[in-house]
C-alpha cells in the first residue's frame, strides 16, 4: 500500500479513508458488500468501496432526477462554466489522478497522465460547445410560417464504463451530457472503482462550491447486477455503455425493449494494412504501440497486420526486432513501456488465445508467456506475442484483450487487403500505411474501410477529442466525444410557428368550414 507513494496519492484525491471501506461512491448511499481493489502492479490491496444495493439505487435515482429539474433550467453557457472549473481542477490533480489510474488499472504512467489529459480536453471542448447547441431554421412551404429545430436536455444519463479507460470515457460522456443540461449516473468498472470515487470527489466539491445539487453527478458501485438497475430503468432515457460485444447485446436489447436510447462502444478487431510503398519509419512505431500500448487492452488496439507480400519479410523482421526492445514492468516507472494485464482472468484468456492460435496452425514469431520473478509478483505481467495467422482463424475473428498481434499476407491490389480488414464482425478502427494516393483514397472511400475510424499513415489507437469516436457492426454504432456527438444526449424537437392571420394546411389540403 505504501509502495510508489500511493498513500500520498490517495490523500491528495480525498481517498485517505478508503481502506476502511468508507466511500462517497454513490453520493453516500452505498450500503452493500465491499469491493476490494487490488493493484495488478504488485497485487496489493489499494482500498475498498461499498456496492450499491437496490435501496441505495432508488435514493441515487431520486437524487439525480431532482437535480435535473434544477440543472436543466441553468443556461447552457453557465453549465459550461461548471465544466470549465472541473477541467481546471483536473489540471491541478493530473499527477495524482494519473498515478492512481496507472496503479489501479496497470497502464503506463504516461498513459495514465494521457487519460487525464483526455478528460481535460473534453472539458475544454464542452465549454466551447455550451455556446453552440444550435438548432436549424427551416423554410416552410406555407406562407407566414417558419419552422425551426430545437434541442432539449434528455434527462438522466446512465454511463457504464470499462476498466481499460477507467475515467476518460466517463468524461467523454458526462462533460457533453452536463453542458446539454443532463445529469449523470455512472457505474464504473468494478475492476477500477477507486478512480471513479476520486473523480466523484472532485466534481462534488465543485458543485458544492457553486451551490448546485450533488445529484448532477452520481456514481453507483458493483458488478453487472448493479448495471442492470440502470438498463431496465425507464427513468433513464439514455444508457451509454462501453465494454464487450457480449455485454452490448444484452444492454442494447434491454434498453430497446423499454424504448430507451443506447450509445454502445463495444469490441474492436483492428487492422493496419501495410502496402508495398509504406514507410517503415511510420509503420514500426504505429504498429508496435498500437499492439502493445495499455498491454493490448484498448478497444482500438492493433490486432492484425495485413502486409503486402512484396514487403512482408522486411516488415515482419522490423516488427519482431522492435519487440525485443520493449520494456515490461512497473508502469509507474517511466522507463517501462507496458505494465500488467488487469487481472488473472485476463492472463488466462491471453494464454488460451495463444494456444488456440497454435492449434489452428499459427506460427509463433515472438513467444508469449507470463513473466515471473522480482517485480512481477502480481502474476499479471505477460510478454507481447506475435503470431503468423490466417484471417479466417476463429481466434483471429474474435477480440482478445491482450498483447497478441497477428501477421498475415495479402497479394495483388489494395482491394484484397481491404477485404481482409473488413472480413471480421467488428468495425471500430482501421489504418493503412501507404505513400500511394490512390490506395489511401480507396481505403477511405465508400468501398474501403467499413470501420468508424479510418486512418492513413497513423496507427489504429489514439483518438483526438474533436472527432466523433465509435464504430460499426458489432462495435455497436455509437459515437462519443467530438463532432456532433452531443446530439445523442438531447432530444430533438421540430417547431412550426404561424405568424400570419390564416391557417393554411400542409400539402395544400383544403378544409373549409
């Protein structure tokens, strides 16, 4: 617990009593059993939070619903001011919050800091957007009439986030929802609950300073059963859920059954196409970081390299060589590139995937395995693996949340590579490495990548706040963050105003009395 200065970090984030199980986890309403958070870095207990019972949940939803009645009446630019204050506080606490993310989740310290920076960036984006929630003025076919489109707050937004980005994805959703006039209830991953409590402490202090109801931001704690309280609750018109495709099928069907809205960000099976003209100086860092960053636990992680046969050997050798330089260890040590997987179940899944790939005929180029010895006591540190495989292998067709990279050849034109890339059920992120303009444009055309994200000469992972983030097919079709993603957090209303002395009907219909 005292290793790596975590005690001081917890104190800075208002979590100094977390080990006693005391938690503001769901606005002081948690009365259930304890969730114990163990660090995958060293296997030590960080702290505990109480789970949310059904009775607790009812208090939370009531608190949030009442807060919405106040929050929606505050002008959007003033709501943006609260988000601005939240972003500034994140700037002040970037170092301790980044360290907690790294220690509780296992990602590298630089990635932990980067996740907090994403939160800051979406706050900045939302502040500007709070003055731009614009509708349209639409020409009417009737004289003396005008039509317009308005956007109104949708109400209580339920957010279900995953362990791999324990705070950033929540911020993507909540910063936009807040400026839209919504209030939020957040069920964070039970694998990283302390990060959520830390964020709740930050925003609650800001709300209190501004004499605003705490229910504008609520969190609930627990496993999928707690999430089900939100997904089945008709008082929550929108559920934004990030996680596996399996989870998304359940959430999507449940929410649709009650005619709610869902924003789904699910699995990815992302590929980089490497053409014969690709620049190795771009290919190697893009492919390697994409495959091993966050220990392969990003939904945008690179799973497949589809390489033209003319450059296959050269690219393969360069990637294999780069893997020998990867440093694995304590993610709070900035000399290390990657840390551990999140838990022992993930390690088992990783090992099973490697064995499955071998059984299907895969050729292992870089051996995987679990690291042991000093510094690896948690048992969650694994070696990134590279396997030559075929796109149709069953294991290749499924997402494995671990650092396993599959290499495969393509022949002929870029159309053949695109077909391989699209030949999986998921459709999140994709990339092509090429110096040929025609290949790049084919990849970006309607007949090219079928993913929500398509990049040229950069990797599959890493997304900027300004663009809408999300994917197609079994990735769920949701969009978060930039562009006009804010519209999902609001309800659209079309207005027609008659300022004439007559009442002409649409489509020229006559109805004389």
